[in-house]
């Protein structure tokens, strides 16, 4: 099961190969004036994994004591948002070489803006969040497919 899920996520990531998006010159000039942007990401939701009809309930009950992070580690999975974030930041650093991108090295549990404003104060925040990911079966369970949804936002905390 873990191998199946890992291969599906790999195929998903290959399908999400970067597509260049040109930045409007006005937007680029406006962003170039920002000296520092704080960059962070959030803990991912549990991946959607199909449960087999035989023993599926037992597998869920048996793993209920494990944390979400332990299950991901056991399956050898990493949230795809890390690759999305790293690719985006590499491109952004090329486009805005004078802007310092200060990364938070570990995921935060919550993306509530009011909490972030209290913790970080003023400035700009670029954050990345996986909203849904995993494997889905079609209605007849003849095949499965990988799904991935995420969002990124640039927020002025002032």
C-alpha cells in the first residue's frame, strides 16, 4: 500500500512540473521594494487513501493511535508542498534578488491570519498550504488517481 501510494505521489509530482508564469513589470517593481518576506508552510491534512473492502476498518482502528506525522513517516511520504515551496522560492529569488526570503524551517499547525499577525508583527508573509492530497478511486474502483490541491498567498500583515 505504501509503495502504491508513494508511486502515485511521484507520478502526481511529475505531472505538476513547473510552468513559467511571467510577472507583470509593475508587480515586479512593487515587490522589489519589499526588503524581507517571511516564508512558511503548514502541517498538511491527512492524505486521502482508499480503504480496501477487506480489513479496511481494522487498518483504520489499528492506526488510530498513531499521529498523522507517524503515519506519513511510516509510509515514506512527504507533503508535496515542500517541493512546490522550494521551486517557487528559487524562481522568486531569481526575479527579486534584493528581497530577503526568511524561511521558517518547520511547518506551523495553523494558518489563522490574526494569530500570525500577533506572532509575526508587521511585514510580508508568503505562505504555502496543502489543502487536499492523496489517492482516489473511481466509482467502480477499476483505477485510482492522485489528487493534489494547494494554495500560496502573499499577505501584508500590516
